[in-house]
C-alpha cells in the first residue's frame, strides 16, 4: 500500500510514519515549509528524522517540500485568527491529497493524537477531514504522549525531534477547539484555495532520503 505521510520536525509524525512502515507500507513524505515564518531548523530536522527512519527500515524515502508560508500569510490576513490552526491543517491535507493523486497513492498518514493540541479535538478533526476525498490514517489517535515518546526513543527519532527548532509563531492566543463547517466554509470563501494548493504542489521540491 502506497501512502503519503505529512511529516514535521516534531515527535509525533515520525512515529506515525514508522508505525505504517512497520505494516509494510510504501511511504512518500510531504513536508510543509513554513518559511518565512520559521527559519531553516525545522527542515534540517525533518531531513535527519527521515534519514533515521530510512536507516531503521533500510529504505529510500521520497520527500516533497511544499511551500506553506504564502498560504499562512493569506490565512492570517483574510480569516478569523481563532480559525488559523484548523484552516492551516485543511490546506496541508489538500496539498497531501493532490500528491496522493499524483503518486497514485491510497491515502494520507498524519500524526494527530486525540486532544493533544487545539487542532486535534474531535470536532476539529472532523471538520478538518471534510475537505478531503481521500482516506486519512491516524496511527497515534488513541496513544498518549508518554506512549508516543517511548516509541520515538526506541526508533531513534526522539533526540532529533527535541532539538531546538522554531515553533509556529502564528498560533492564535485563543484557537478554536470546536470548529464548525459553516465557519470554516465562510473563512475559506475569502481565500483562493485552488490556486494556493496548486502552486504549492507545482512548485514543490523533491529529494530522496537514503538510509
């Protein structure tokens, strides 16, 4: 089974990716590049994380690096700030879905764990999924942070994930935790979603991470 994994420099998404590799899945990674709102460190960490996974599983991993900064700027400029996290994730899902189509894959892997952060409440996960026509696999959904960290330590990604990085500076002070479809639809009507998604996919850089 070929799957597209959304990979960040944190603890969760590398573990989610590892678990699906353990199931024998063929993985293609997508990293959303948040520059200029962050520096180079998250991308460098992602390369190290994928190298660790590639070595652990004795594979080569194809990585798409898609620009996310332009969309983040539009979201912050045009939309209610409390919706930033939900809108951001929906955009990332759409980019991943385009790459699912391009690569003839079967679905998307994400690193969400229920209730861990504002965008990962049950209501928000539901409304985030409504923009998709592909399958979403969440291997960590029922795990707590302690369990996820234990796996990360076991596979060698934890020391990389906790290296200093640049946290997202766009997280609102009071993020929406119970997103509603009508509010999201209203916010997205102010954005040229198709253009932003197409530009991100069309201009994505592709590299190979060898184990």
